C-alpha cells in the first residue's frame, strides 16, 4: 500500500477502471496530452491511447452531452469539467438529460456517466475557481452526488461511481488535493504522505456510495461535514476541547441517514457545516432531516455554519471561508444552548 | 453486408510536441499587401475568400504596403508603439509581482500586444468592449490609469472592484470596458445584446466582442453569431487565435474548418483574417469592421492570427505541451519589433530612441507600481474591508445578508 496525494489516488481510480473495463473513457479540457490542469489524468493517454483519453473542445455542454451519448451506446465515460465553476453550460445536459434518461425511457436507455470537477475555495481563485455548487445537483432527482475528503476514499468512491449504473457528480475539493487542509491558512499543510488516509490500497476496491464515515467519535455534539470541512471541524473540536462526533458524509446522495440518526440520537446536539453558501444549501436538507428524525433527542437547536451568501470574493477569501474559529463558535454555542 | 470497414476514432494532434522542432510550414502566410480591401458595403458573399487569407500590411522589410496601408500618421504609429511597449513592461512587472507574492494570479499578453492596442484606436468614445482576460491593451491605449489597473491586480484598499474579483478581471464602463467575468465565451453574446440595444435605441454606438480560439467551441459563441446575423447587430466579433488554449492546440476547437473566421460564413457574417502581430493591419481591419457596424451594415467577424508567446497564466507551464522554441519560430514575428522596424524605416525612430523609450516606459511603470503598493498588495498593507464583501450583492442589502454581516462581526 502506497501513500498517495488525492490527485494520484483519483488518477489511480481511473487507471484501475480503464485497465479493467475498456468501456471506460476519459475526456475533458486539457485532459489528454497534458493530463489535466490539476494533473489528475496525467499518463492515461500515453497508457490507454487517444481513443480512451483525449482533449475536448472548451464546451461543457458538449462534454456532458457527448458523455451521455457514449453512455447510451454502452460506454462508461468519466469526464472532467475543469472547475466546478465552469459546469453551468453543461447543467442543462446534466439536469434535463442525464438525470432523467432512465426514468423517461423506463430503463430503455441509461446514463452511467461520472462528471468529475474540482470544487471549493482556499486557493485565491476568486468567484470563478472557488464555488461549491453541490446543492444545485442534490436538488435534481436522478443524480448521485459524491464529495470525498481524502485519497483513500477518493479512489474507492470514484471506482464505485464509474461502476455505478446512474449518473454521478463527483466533486473534488481542490484544497485537499495535496493535504488535509483544516482552514488554518497561515500554517503549513500536512501532506497526505504524513496522514493515514493518504494510504491508498493498490488495485481495485470500492467505497460504497451512500455510506458515511465517522472521522472522530465523540459524545457531546454531532458535526455533519464533507470535503474540506471535515478537517476544519476536526480542528475546531481540538481547539474548543468539545468532544464532537464528526461524520464525513462522503456521499450526499444517496445519504447515510442511519449514521446521522444514530449519532445525533446519541449526542443530542448537531452542527451542520459546509463551505457552500448557506441559503438553500445542502445544510438545510441535513438540518431538516435531523429535525424530522431526531427531534425528541435534541437538546439544542441545530446550528449551521456555511459560506456567506455572497459570491466567493478574492481578497476576502479568509473572511469568507468558514474556518475553525466560526465552526468552534458554533460548537460552543450549541453546547451552551 | 458492408465493405466500409471498421470505424476509427479521430483526435486532431498538433504538428509538434515538446522535444520536436517547431514547424509552422502548415500555416500559409500570404504576402503583405496582397489581400484586397473591399468596399465597406460589400455583399458578404463576395468576400468569402477573406476568411481564408491573412490581411497583412507590414512586409519583411518593414514597409507598409497594399490597400490596407496608409491610415495612420507617424505620430499615431509612434503612439501605438508606445502603447504596446507599455503593455509589455506592465506585464513584465506584474508577472514579477505575482512571483513575489504580491498577488495571486496574472495573465500576460506577450506577443499579442498589437491586437488590443491597435483595435482600441479604431473605436470611438462610447463604444463598448466585452473583453476576455488578454485585452488589457484596450485600457492602456484608452488612457485608463495604470495605477488603477495595479490596484485591481493587488486587490488593495484602492481597488475599484473592492477586492472581489480575480486579478486582471477589470471593469470600467467609462473606458468602454465591460466587467470581465472569467467564464469563457459567456460575454460574446452579451456584446451582441448591447449592440442590439444600441440599434433599438437609435444610438450610434457599437459593441465589440472578444473571444479566444479555444472558447469559440462554447455554445455561447454560436449563440452570438446567430443573434448578430439575425438582427444585423452593430457589433464587431473578434476571435483572437493565439494557437493555444492552455495545453490544447487550436485544432481541437477548430475541427475540420479551415479557419476560425470561416465560422462566420455559415451565418452570412463577413469574416476577415488579419495578421494579429501587425499593428497597422489590425487597426485597418478594425476600422473597416467598425465603420460597417456604425453604418448599419451589420456584424463582422475578425480572426486575429497571433501566437501566445508566454504561458496561459502564472499557473501554467507551456514547456509540458509545446516545443520551447516554438514562439521564436512563429512566422508572423513580434508585434513590437515589427512596428519598431517600420518606424525606423520611415526615418522617425531609431534603435537608440527605442532603447531610451524602453527605459522611460519602465520608469513610468515602476512609478505607478510604487504608487499602487502604497495602497497595499494582496497579502500586505491596506485591504478592502470585510464589510465590502457583503456589499453590492444587491442594490439594497436583504435582511438575511445583514444578519450574516452582523454574525461576521463587521
């Protein structure tokens, strides 16, 4: 078992999948010869040829639409959108086509595609390289939505996504590509080579879609998080000394409601965190589910910590990013409520 | 049952990859002065061949030749040279500032200075550009203060955009420069919409759209062409073909079409190709297209044939996907050197004066930089406030944002 960055783990997932199944096709902008602007597909064209891994014209609608057509033929495309912020021209193809193909044709045609895209902020990318648009996809019936938080999960989840019979939107929190970033932006980031979740098994394995992981067991309060915010929550728990149980959701749809209910029933308190803007964010869905399923166990109102409802700013990145101080404050307030 | 054989999948490839010798022998370069200049009200069907040639004015000897020459005075040419040199010096300083951590990101114009600098001089006050991230010459040649550009790049306290937008995504209505979004091709159709509005309003101002070779693949490019064609919008649609879209060579966006200009033909839009490294040619073609638009003769598509001599951005390393010496082999040369040689040939410029101007321009740029840095840089000095982050989402701040601003304690 080797230690890998998240980029290497994601590349490994595609490599393993392409090696096992010649129906798996990888394409996107700068994905072929160069291997992607984040290098997630580096070497795949050289290894599998230009018919299996190639550069696409800059047209996200075209990338997703072509993938749907290939899936209808019987292939299993795993395509890259260069940044989640660029997915919107492809949104119609995802929402009106990929998500509904199985339903409207009653299974006559299906759409086993994966649309990968780097998401989230923390790199001074401004409003066009920082967004977390997961809620725009969880709101659409027929899609699955995955957000890994570490290399080991990223590989297993991506292989599961590629093998899944339905369309999967696969977000890659780009600030986690090289290490578990906890929001302390002035401190050096621990590389994945020094983190146990950077240990990535060789060959084929899957992490099932719909299973959360408990990253930190605790008894005081449940924190529901995914992606980068898992590490921000860990830092907040450590700094406040609050015994938080941190659940890494890993997939937002399907959602592991059992894990959420079991934890909140035990702790009686819940803080929901995400980097995406707050209003109509996925946190609203989580808070509602907790209220519906755990109301009589709750000892405090459910708290939400999220990105402010503004476009992602450039200079004020760290005022915007919901870092450990804000999450810690929510933990303290929830304990005191 | 069939004798067609097995289907094969086709993926276009550039002529040369790293390690190979640069080769542009596949790029036909017509002689300077050889392409005719049609009447302004020409029927687009009569000039279809202009979409496959290259309009050039400056020849190898530094002379301005042919029917597109003769529009600019010596003073105007000297000013043009100064604008291009200023943009180049500005880029070099800001590229270095990014490397020094004074900002997060930068995109330079190296090799493409003529396109935006020359085009700007053909416009009239009130006309509106919808630029991409590589047309800062529109601002430099339009007299926009360099210090303000730097304040934006530094996201400092004097940044007119309050630190909200990525470096170089300028905005200035006053200078005919629409806010750059950073998404690709989205603003091409907006240029057409602005032009339609000008026509609806009986105005005489025109709009200018800008796009790169790679982004012509986006659906919004095609939306712009069909709207421009249908409504005969007073718009000039520029395609800056600098050969590379990050690592992707222009053939991926162009496909089986001979040129990007040819995209206009199916829409009945007159389409011209111009030597983008020839200040005089860019200016002459811009003048022609702008006049057509202003005389209610409709849209024109211009493909500027140029070469991105630098990296795509400070996040890019081109040596991974193209030969290192490729830019030296580019057959259309360097726009600054070509105009310099022309002015020397005219007897109004010299190597000595050029070197002196270079030094003066650098001093001016450094002085502007000092002034900008007094207002702070991205990571030091004075910054836009956290309060600014919550402003301007709406004209009136809704209650939920007001509450969030209170939570943020600002």
